[in-house]
C-alpha cells in the first residue's frame, strides 16, 4: 500500500513538473524504495527523476536497482561521479556496479578511485559475479587464535566502525589460513585473559570459485548469517553475508519466472524493439510447435469429417495432457534448481510421476468418457477418448521429467525451453492417439 502511495505521489510531482516535491518525497524513503520507484517508471521519466536523487545516496540506490535499470542510470553519470557516489559501498556491491559498465568506462572509474578502494576491489573483480569470490566482501575483521580476548576488545575499540552485518570475527593463523569464527558476543562476555582459540567455532567456508547457487543452498540449509571465502590454499579472502545471499535467491527466482515465459529483459519499460525481439523468438518457436500439431491433425482430416464429434473433443485431450505435463515439469525444474534431483534419484522420480500419470489418467478418462457418452450417445467414442486420455497423461508425466533432465544435460536452461517442448509433445501425442484410435474404429 505504501509503495502504491509513493508511486502516485511521484507521478503527480512529475506531471506537475515540481522537482522540489520529488526531492522532498525521496528524503522520506530508503534507497531500496527509491530504486523500486525508478524501476516502475518509463525510461524518460526515470532519467528525469534520477537528477533529483541526492548525490550522497545515488550509490546506495544503484546497488539496489535491477541490472538493466542500473545500466541505464550509469549511462547518465560521468566516471568520476560514479567513483564518488559509490566509494562508501561494500566492495561486492561496487563490483556489481562496475560490471554493468563498458570496460573502458569501468577502467576510468577505477582510475578515479583512490589506491585503497582500487585494492579492495581487485580481489572481487578477479572472480565471476556468480561465484563465492564475486559475492564476497573483502572488508573483514580477522584475529589470530593465540590472541587474548582483551586484546581483541581493545583492537575493536581502536578500529572504530566495523563492516556492516558483522556478527563474527574471522580467526586465522599467522599465515592467514582460515581456522573458524569468533562470535562478537564471546568477546564481550568471557574472561579477557582467555585466548581466542578457546572459543573458536569451526564453521563452513567456501572456496572462491564455488557457484553462487551452492552458496545460497548452504546458507538456507545451515541457517548461516555469514561465512568465510578462501582461496585454493585455505587463505582467507573475505566473507559472504546473508544479505548477499538473499539477492542471489531473489535473482534466481526472478530468472526462473522470466525464463519460463521466454523473457530475458528485467526492465518492464525496456525499449520496445528489444522487448519485442526477445519475446518474438519464443513466439516463433511456439508457432513451429503449433504447426507440427496442426500437421498431425491434418493427416486425419477425413476421419474428422466422418465423425464431427472428434473436432469437439480434441482440445480436451490436448489440454489435459498439457496441464498434467506442466505440473510435473514445474516440480522437476524446481528440484533441479534446488539440487534435490540428481542422477541418483531421477529414475525414482520418473517412476513416481508415471504412477501419478496412470492414476490420474484412469480417473479422468472415466469422467471424460462418461460425459462424452452422455453428450454424443456413442459408447465407442467414449472408449476412444478415455484410452487417449490415459496414454496422453502417462506420456505427459514422463515428458515432464525427462525433458528438463535432458535439457540440463546438454546445457540448456529447462525453464526456457521445457514448456514449449512439453506442449508440443502432449499436443502431438494427444491428437495422434485420439484421432488414430478413431480412424481404426471407423475403418473397422
């Protein structure tokens, strides 16, 4: 409700051309809320509003904006402006922003930074952004295991501000090899003479090249708040906190939804031609699939002319197969995304879904056959559509598991191509079975 109210206020200020009202409105909002509002505006209005965002929070707004929207906003800024606006951000957030810039401009931004900021960015930028190294923040507080808690406490007071989301101190040896974590609360509540090693907690750590999906899964399973990132020799590089992982989870969820619709543009107000091109590709693929199904129907044109009821009932068989297959497909895609489905248990899932297909096929075949007999007074037609329904629901269940498994094996995102292939299979099999059985009946 608050988001809708904010959007309405912003649109009214834009229509009235009152920049002061826009600035006052933004003073009451968090940077993430401003980012959401910018994403809800067409590009022209978005650029106008961006000028009214206070310079000191532009970096925070950029860190919360979607990739495509952020890229458009960065085009409006000079390299030195980007450097100044983002200098206070965590290194991982700053790396995300730099990755949106063309290489030449990103280099200019880096040159505009001081040496300290360039150095803290170097380790993050050296890793892909979908790995633990790309997610990590190198700004960490580490202590040695042989140091007394009292010394740690004095060090923290002298240091002053700690990195955000710091609840644990990273414990290392003299060679900076990661050993575990020391909760901050232990520093405050235990004997100052005791050593850090006495309260050391062994905790999971991630090699820098660990895929972000695996990091997110581990955080979810272990209820982690933070975790260390190490190199291939076990040396401490940085840490990942739960806010970074939440961004990964949200991005994965949004990517899955977009992929299943054949969409790749994050920005709902992306340029018309760009949106039309990407969506048109999948419409074209779907059209080919539709013509394939039509070709099957065309082969039985004479059969349909002899028994007009077939034309009425054909969509029922295809529709039921499509829905049943989509249910299985969605379960399988989710299982693949979460790592619950592996080569070891895929056969079990196939057998289970085939059982579901047989049970539902038999149940709904009886219902559809009964309705068809009452409607057209034709027992043979009821038997034909019932048998076709059973076959199509079994095939749909099998295809709903096998198609995403096969696509993943060849390196294609199942969420993108799975739906189109599944509907093609259920339509073709449904029409071919129903009309083929009808043709055999009429010839007999």
